C-alpha cells in the first residue's frame, strides 16, 4: 500500500468565532483585576502611612526647633528690655541723665483728649493716669 499525501485545499472553508470561548477567555483575563485592585489599595495605604509618619516626624522636629528658637528669643527680649540694661544704655550711649525735679512735667491723660468728648465722660471712665498712654502692641508682641 502506498499512501500519497495530498494537501487539502479548503479555500472556501471559513472558521466562525466561538463566542462562548471568547467570553471564557475574557473572563479568565479579567478575573485577576479585583484582587489586584485590593492588593494595590493595600500597598498604597501602607506607603501613605509610612509617608505620613515621616512627615509627622519631620514636623515634630521642626516644632521643637521653633519652640527652642522662641525660648531663645523670649530670653533675648527679657535681657534686652531689662530696666537696668535700658538705664545703662541711656546713660552710657545716649548720655542721658536723671532729670531734676523742676524739669519733670506731669501731664494728665485728659489733656490728650479731643474736644468732642465731654470732661464728665472722661472722669467716668476711670481714675486719672499720669504720663502718656502706652503704645499699641506690635505683631511681635513688644
């Protein structure tokens, strides 16, 4: 027996796509997406936790540094505004001297008032004070 192999020519044969198999393949390819989404969400939250932890630590160090700087500035302000130092600077640098009693002029607070405010209202506000009014506080607190 001799067998002769001849090529089969199926030019007119067209294969139809199998829709069931296509759906199965699509389901197989899409099935890992939900677990991967959960995995990526867990990884992202973990990384975000680490990032926020580092940021909190950095901000705490910055806060400690700023608190130390504030303490230093408060000590410097106390040192600079000490009355003995102010008097020393006034006498040595500026050449100021203690005034004689006849050079002292006492001014009542009422003399700085405008004329639109009656004198009776001025006395009703409180006790009379001597000297100029205190300056407004600046934003630094001085």
